[in-house]
């Protein structure tokens, strides 16, 4: 089917649309009519969201200014400095050279920068006690009047800490996996974390995942505090671990360096108060501020579809105030804030900076790392969301067609030696101006964090002699990210070389997802069979293709039209469960037959030698 060419709106149409929005929608103003010029320094390229953050302007205003100048871009897209300079005057911004200017000057006539609670993410090796430490911090700060404290998981929470300066201070902890929080936010052009707590076990010391965690924190340019956990264990040796920290570039304060190292025991609670005091001290030194009035900006840290509610998202407010009734755009989703609640399930009317809240009212489930912006009308929200979705499709199309000069790759390997060899070999590949860009290289399994890094760049994820976690595999399928596993190094290098030449293509291939043994046949017509059975392994899924096997031979091929668990319809039934299903198939099905379920999955495959040969002959 031919794709309809999208028509750009003329300046006249854009003005008419804006005027219509102002007269028909009674909503809160995004910015005040009079404001001072903001001076910002920008890198060679910058995302729309980062430009908005540095200038203190709503992302929607930047997107609108770009549209007026014929540039279609969503808030996650990058623009060059020259383009930013062209639209700067329209949004009361002056791009300057020289010393980096991070301060936002008079975002609104009364919108000065105000202190805000710091946002902290905990990183470290999987077995060094990240979750236990977070639990200890959370329960230490739950008061008796809070009816048991946190009652639901929304991906983040705030704790109270008394200090000498103030009677009560707030700290926001991101409760999602640390690597995921860092990588996904950076991939989407956002900054979420102010301080990183690097967890290192006193009895085990620095591990490969510790180094990887540190690299995420350094890339995000945030201060690092080391929490030396498990100090109560018999094998704990703090001084030895401090020596290992020095080797990775973290000089402890008591060794004459600048890195705070705080011994803690999540089990006994020892050192927890000292750790929180250290976080507050680092926050005071860095003076984290933002505007605390006006239209909100934020970022998604968790999202799903809730029964009876619809799409819900946990949003960390980063600037301004988010209120019930606000019209919002979140990536390619849009809507109006229907309700808002905190981690204790308390309904809120508005949320201030650094406050994590769960919101409902979106048109679809947004992705982790999507940016939230408040716009002036529902019409504008739909327009901005549609542009974001359109741009994502355009980017995906460009990737498939090879319309770019870099091949982005996320690489995971089993050991450091293999990783170093692969990185060196991959970086030396260059074919007709196409070069390999390694977004991340690390040791260990492919995880959700790796998929989050790959998604916005449509990168290839390569796993050498290592596994892909089930959640990562599912996330990759959802976002259309290609994950390839290898056991032989030259096969990996050959495929990357072929991809750089454009000699790989994506195609749909069937993949088995489960098997069912037929226990009963209830109804048979010419085109449909109603059967019952037990899922022996994997899963049965509505809409899946099926192959009916009898005595080791395929006797029929069809499709699952309906699936039922007990008396209730179901989209899928897992191994060990019994179910009934309606199968569109002409061939008969008998008790004892095995039904194999499969779905089409996108895979990267090499084009035939004949096609490659023809291409070579054409080039010569």
C-alpha cells in the first residue's frame, strides 16, 4: 500500500491553529507574555529537550518554533547549533559563546530558580545489596503515622531527613534498576539523577559490573558517593576495597581524595543516617535548583496499563508544577492528567520539582525515559504527539534503508578479554564512509538497560558468548530492536561488516513460542476446531500460528482465533495451565495431538551470495 505523503502546515495555518487554541481552550498559560532574554551556551548538536531545559522554555514552544521554520522535530530529536540560533530569537533566547551558562534567567516574570530535593540513583554489582540498602533507607524514614509507609511501587519515593540547617529535608530515590535509569535517560536526551550512590560490598570489592556502573555515572557527569555495604560480614575489609576504588579512579576522602566512602550495614542499620547526611552535604555543595512555578516538565520512570484505569505512568517532575487537569504530551502519547498520587496512594492536586507521582489520563502507555511537557490545549497535544510518532517512524525507515553514515552497536561479551578484542576489531571497520559507532560495550548478559540504550538509535545489540535476559528479549521485541547472539568472533565481525555494506536485511521469520497437548475435541466444523489441552512448555497465544503434529509429522497448519482460561477469555496461557482454544484449520485435530504455537519475529539475515555478487558487479 502506498504511503501517503505528509503535508507540512503553512505558517498561516499554524497561526490559525494557535489562535483557535487560545480562544477555544481554557487552560493554564505555559509562559508569561513578558520575560527576560535567556543566554545559553550550546554544543554542536543538542536535543530539543536539552535546549528547552537549558533555556527554561517549554519543549512544546521549541517544537512550535522549529515547525514555523520548516523543521519537523520531536523533543527527543537533535538539532544543530545553527538551527537553534535561527529559532532562538522567537523564544527569547540568545545563544552565546564562552563560559558555559547553565543558569536559567527569569523563566517567567516571577519564576526564579529555587532549591529542590536531590534525586539519587543507586548503582552497583547485582549481589552487593542495592535493593537491601534502598529498603533500609525507605523503612528508616517511615513514621508511625504513615499507616505502614509505602503501600505501592511506583518506581520512586521520597524520604525525610532532619538536618542542622533545616527541620526537614526531602530526598528522592529512584527505585528502578540503576543502570536502566541512567542509560535510558541519557539515550532520550534527559538528565534525571543528581547524585549516584555506588554500592560496593566490603567483603567482595570492585567487580566488572561496579566498573560499568561507574562509567554510567561518569558519563552522566554526576557526583558519586560510595556506600561500602556488608561491613558486618566476617570477610569485610574496608581498606582493601578502598585500594581497589583508587584503581578505578575513586580516591576516598580519608585517603586524601574527593570521593565520600560511607561504611553501612543494611542489615543492622549502621551507617544509614551517615549516608543520608553525606547525600545532603553533596547536594548542598552542588546547589540543585530549578523553577518551581509554571508549566511542568518531567520524565517517565515507570509505565504500564492498569486494569480499570488504563495507561498510567510514574513521572518525576523536574521543573514547574504538574497539576490535575493539565494537558500533557509524553513522547508519542497525550492526554489530560485525570488523577495524581504519590507512593503511598495519596491523591494529590499538584506536584512540585523532584516529586515522583503516578498519573492517569494518557492515550497510550509511554516508554521509560519519555519526556513530559505541558501544552496549552488538547489540539496542540495531539499535534505534538503525532509529530513525535511520525518522526520515530521516519527514523526507523531511515535505519532500515541504511540512510546514515554510522552503524550504532551495543556490545556485550562474556569476559573483558573478548570485549577488548571485539571493540578494537569493530572500530576498525569502515566501508564506503560507513563507520561503526559503539554506544556501549560491557561484560555480562544483555539486559533491559542495553535495550533502552539501543532503542532511540535503532542500534544492533550484539551478544558474544553471553545470554539475553527474558525481560530484555521481550523489550527488544516491543521496540523493534534487533538482538543477535554469537559464539564465534569472526561470524560477529562478518555480520557487522555486511551490515555496514548494507548487505543485511530484516525479514519476518516464524519462531516457536510453545507447545500444547490436546486433551479433548469439543466441536468440529469445516473451518474451525474447538479443543482443550494443557500447555506443556512456553505459552499459547491468541493470534499465533499453529502446526498440528501427530506421530512426529505435521498434519495441519492454522491459526488461534480464540483462547480461554477457565471461563474467561485470555490473550495467552502459560506452561502448566489448561485452556480451551478455537483454531482456524481445515484438517482434523485428535486427542493426543501436539499443537505447536509460533509467531513471526523480525530477524536480521544476510542477503544471498547471488544478490551480493550482482551488487559487486554493478559497482565495478
